[in-house]
C-alpha cells in the first residue's frame, strides 16, 4: 500500500518535472524573475554597489545561520517530534491531544516570518521589486530545492537551496549567449527539470535524508527502572467513568447509531460486538470526538464531551486506537511512544526554543517509562526501528504502548486483533487482561469473539445501530435475538 502511494506521488511529481523540462526546451519565453535580478547594483555607483552587495550577502549569511540554528533546535525538540507525528498521521496525533489546526497555524506563521525576512533582504539586494516577478516557476524551484537537499532535514534544505538556486540558476548566466535572448532562461528551466527527474528516479530521499533519531541507547541502563504507565493501577472510583446516553448519528438519511446508551464500570473491560455495519466503530468515533453526534451525550466523569474535538476529549484521558494500524511510520518505535506522553516542557514552541537543558530531564524520565513498556511488550530490540517497517501485529503492539504512554483513564480499542496472527493475538490478549487487572477501563470493538470472551468482563451487542443486549458471553449465547442477529447469522 505504501509503495503504491509513493509510486503515484513520484508519478505526478515526474509529470510536473517533465512539463518544466519540456517548457524550458521548447519555449523561448520562459521567465525566472522578471529581469529584476539583473539589477543587483540598483541605483548605486559601481564601487558602492559592490560594497552594498557584500554587506547584504554577509547579512544574509548571518540570518541564514541563525535560522538554521533555531530550526534545528525546534525540530530536535519534543515539539518537533509532535510536528513530525502530525506529518505522518494527523488523525492519530489529534487522538493523543494535539490540536492539529493550532500547531499547523504556528508552523505557517513561523515559515511566513522567515519568508518575509528573506523577501525583505532580496528587495534590499536588487533595489526594486514587482509582485509580477514571482510566479509559479519560482515557487516550483524551491520545492525542487527541498526534494534535492532532503525532505525533513534542515541542513538538506539549506544545501538544496544553495545547489539549485546557486549552481543551476546562476551558472548558466556565465555561459556565452547562444540563440535568442531568452536562451539563458530556457537552459535554467531545462536544468531544473533534469535535476528533479534524476533525483526522483535515483535518490528520492535527497542528498541528505531525514536523520534517524536513535534514542534506545539513552533508554537502556542509564536510568532506574520504572513501572510502565497504567500498569500499576489505582483503586478506581465507584461512579462510571464513561456514560453514553441516547447517542445518535445519521449519514445521508441512514441512521448508523440509533439512541445508543450504556455505561463503562471503572476498572473493567467491556466488549462491543455486532455484525458488520452494526455501528460499533461509529459509536467509538462518537465517543472519542472523531465524529459529532446528532443527538445524545457522552459523559466522561461529570463532563458532557459530545461534539468536542478529539484532542480535547483525549486530554480528559480518553485515548483510542484505530481499526487500521495508525503508527507514525517515519518515527522510530521509541519516538512513537514519546510523542504520546503528556506534560513535556519542550512540547511547545516556546519550550523548544529554551533548548535541551529545559526539556531533557523530563525526557529522561519518559525514556525510562518507554523502555519499561518496550521490555514488558518484548519489543526492546525494535526500539530504534521505524514503526512503518514492523509487521501488522507489532504495529498493533506499538499502538497500544503509545496509548498507554498517554496515561489513559479510558482506553478505546477498535478491532485490536484485526490482521494479527493467532500467536501474536494471544500476546495482545495477555497484555489487555493485565491492563484490565491493573485498573484500566477499556471499551473494545472486536469481531474475534473468543478474544472478547477472554478479555472482557461484560459485552454489549449492537445491531442496525441499536444496542440489542448486554451481558457476559455465556449469557449472550442463550439470547435468541443475539444468536439470530450475530452469533449465527
């Protein structure tokens, strides 16, 4: 699936590059800056122009170094890790408490501020500017620079800009004039087209690929062992942690969830079963905030969270896993766990600017907790492996561990056994039973009834969007409505 998606991406990018190449080779009317950049001297005398140019270039070098320093500080912090998690899977990031809209806006503002400074320096350097001088071609060149330098690598983007803007755009200006006056622009466009085709075919990750952040050595043996999050448990309160009341949701006139009501007793595991199309996963999404209900309430503790955004619901301790594995594929297993942990000092723009001394002590504690989880789930050797390269069952385990790092009060599991081999299924069941015995409240949507029976204390049966029956699996087997609707049919 990932290969097919990547192949389609490269296909469209290659078409764009080929178009640029064809346009550059066949047309003599290409422009690359409206002719403004030839007036580097502006209105200055020759000697003053040279001095002015070197002054501006020195200022550019200083500002570029400062920007590179601070972007490296930002991207290397817990906040940068959260941004990379958003890049990989926005839905999963939001389910762990990240406001994707707010964080994306911060990134746009930061990028816009840097672009504004660079634009001001450019105007100062050339002495004049017209909005018409900047078109889609110039924007495309910067995308090429990122692809060539290396997506996800700060130095790579810097190197790509120097290579593409410096070598491939400026070197042709020193060539002798051949043919029409627009030959220089045509050569530049052709060179850019060839460059992106070469890199997309032979080195799509760029000259400097995204750096793999290996943290396993920091997590092994350096810190005292800790109890994995949520495994120790506490004595739960008596009132239900979660109460669903008359929850309904329609899709185009089809009622997927129809006045569903149930409660989750604290410290227990509850199964939610039913035939395909019964509304189980939809009900789970309504509880987690991924969908807004048309009517009804979702009460967590004493707070009605119906219609809340997912990141707000998760901050109350309601953490979900997904029907299809939703790991952060380009983060390591250990980074996946750290990305879910709340209360990190460097997990904000301001905190990340304060540097490692500000957030490293807390990260050391989290590394110890993550190492304990990895040992408990017997995945220590895969700590520094990219999560996207694991098997389906291993990715399920990573998803459960990641949810535990968020310290949930209620864990919502959407078909955790789907696509898992029988041996690993038993391993997941064992961990879920331990979590239940440790006091964690769970709601599990599952089709594997044998797993539901071994893990869950009670079971809710849904059919056609409604709650059909509740009870233990033994009681439900003798319920004729359940047998007719699900267990037999």
